[in-house]
DNA sequence: AAGGCGGGGGT
DNA sequence: ACCCCAGCCTT
C-alpha cells in the first residue's frame, strides 16, 4: 500500500496505522516494512544529517573494538553525558583487554563507583578474562563468540560488531525503538514480543550494505537529539516527510509508554561507627542492590521518635556485627531515589563501646581510616552519600575504594 | 513475560 | 516532580 504525503512518496508502514485502528492487522507479521525507495531516501537523508550533527564522543575517535565495547557497556541504560568521564578514567586505567583482565575485580568496581548497574563491571572483568583465555586477548569478530560474552546482549552485540568491524548487524535500543515506532506509526505496546520482532526486522531492513556502524549510530543520534520522547523536533528532522506519525500528528502518542507507579517511601539509617579513628564498613549481601559492595551498616528504619531510632540503631548494629555501639549524634538526613523507592536516609554517628577489646574481624567487615573514606566519595543526586562500594568477594585485599560520610555538621 | 538492577540528565 | 536513558539477566 503506497501512500502519498505532501509531495513525498510513501510506504506501506502507514498501512499499519490505518489497519491497527481497524484492529484487523496482526503486527507480529513483518511484511509491512518500507519499500526500497523509501529506505534509500531515508538512509541518504539520515546520513546527510548525521554528517552535520554527530556529537563528538571519546569513543568515536577510534574504532578500537575494546573502546567500543567499554563504551557500549557503560552506555547501557546510561546517558552519554554521564558516561564520558567514566569512560576516560576507565581507559586510562585499563588501556586494553589484557590490562583489564589482569586487574582485580575491586579495582574495576572502583572505577564504576557511582555509575550504577555494577554487575556490568563484574561482567566486563569476567569477559576480559574470557577474551584473554579464548580469543587471543581480542574482542571476537565472530557473532556467536561475542554474543556469549557476559553482558553482551543482542543490542550490544550489534553495536560493537557494526561499529568496530563494519559488520551488517542491526541494533535496537531505547532511542531507535522510539524512532522506528514512529517511522512505522506503530501504536501497539513496543515491549511486546511481536512488536520487538517487528522493530528488529525494521532495524535490519533499513541497514545499508556498508558502514552499518555509522548508520546505527546515526539512528541513535537522531532518536536522542530529534525524535525526543516528548516534544520531538520534527521540523529539524531529516525524515519529517517520511514519517507517518508526524503526518498524523501523533508524536505524543507513539510509541505508547507505560505509566509507572509512584515510588515507595522508605526510611533507612546508616551508621558511622568509629573506633580508634577508624570507621566500620560492611560488605553487603550478594543479592539485591549494591550486591557484594561495601557500605556503612545500613538498615530500614521502623521507628519514628529519636530515642526509639537510637535503640533500633544499637540493636541493628549488634545484629549485623555482634558488638555494641553507643549512638553519639545524628549527622544528617539525605533523600534520594533508587528505581522504585524514595529513600530518606538518616546518617548517625556511633562509637564502638569496648575500646579495650578487639572486635573479631570477619571477612565482610572492614575498618577504614577517614582519609581512605574521603578519597572517592560516592555522589548520589549531587550529594555526598555515606556509602561505599567495592572489593571482590573474600579476596582479602585491602579495600581500595571508598565513600565518605556526609559532611553535615550536626 | 516480568522484575530487578542505579544513578543522573532534562524539562 | 516527573519521565527517561546506547540493556542484560534471572525467574
């Protein structure tokens, strides 16, 4: 079904829009992709636009597969502006795959501190080991091998192989889901399996024969700079006249998004336990948030009144460590959000009670000097949060990374 | 198929 | 205050 919009040709995809409204079409069928003429026009305009508007990024200065890989892992669910400084530090510390493989896990996590999704760092470290063991210390060109590396899913595989090796591999991620949904006027739920099949098929159908990497990056750039979630800048879009969603004025409806439930309110306490000038850290459980990373003793708070909070604090620290503390001051309160939770974190100071007795040093327990804590503060929501990440499980190595307590006076 | 995993940018 | 972000993995 050809379509005419203004003076431009158009394409079958618009048929989806009309038919979907009639509820006659099963969008799992992917026989509704653009014509060759549409695709040629789109590619030409997209690349032309990209030549003029591609942003500079450190990982775009090269096609070194290692750097492309590092950038793609860091960019998972993380915006470009956030990644840039982390990428620079990471590459400086680990300039190539063997260097990364030779590092300790806690050193890798240190450089990830504050970036989130810490599993990515562990998976990268592990993958570097695999590449040294099985792939001659290089990122494998072979899709089957690359796809088996931990942390490399379908998107990341396509991105790395297309960008670094000029392989004709499609990608699909947040920006291009939005862009392609609009180019297809697809108004179903894009997270559904049939929709994903359609969108991947579209991503593949659009690929040029050569320079798929540049094309894929252009798609993402257009999605992130022009085809915005709300208020897309259609007037500046090289595909404006190719876009049925724009033609129908439905940019705010497509793609459909799910409303998220409001975050749950949680109250937590963190305790800065001091003993002989040192501060206590505990390694967190291997499951859940900040799995296996180091933190101040922290727990969910059920009490309201200050005196009850102090009793709860003493009891909780005893549970977690086996020894007693004397609460001394409330340092500060910090609010921050973590996915579905809105956390109000009270930071308290307490003193180890039995100065004359050595607390048994369990592997999940560390005493750090203040300067070690000051070294690398973890910033959350622009504030110094008293928590600390880092160090592998049972490695016995000294804690190399840290955070600091809030510096509030009271 | 759904849920967990983090933190911050942009409006 | 809210939405969203160069996804992956487990259940």
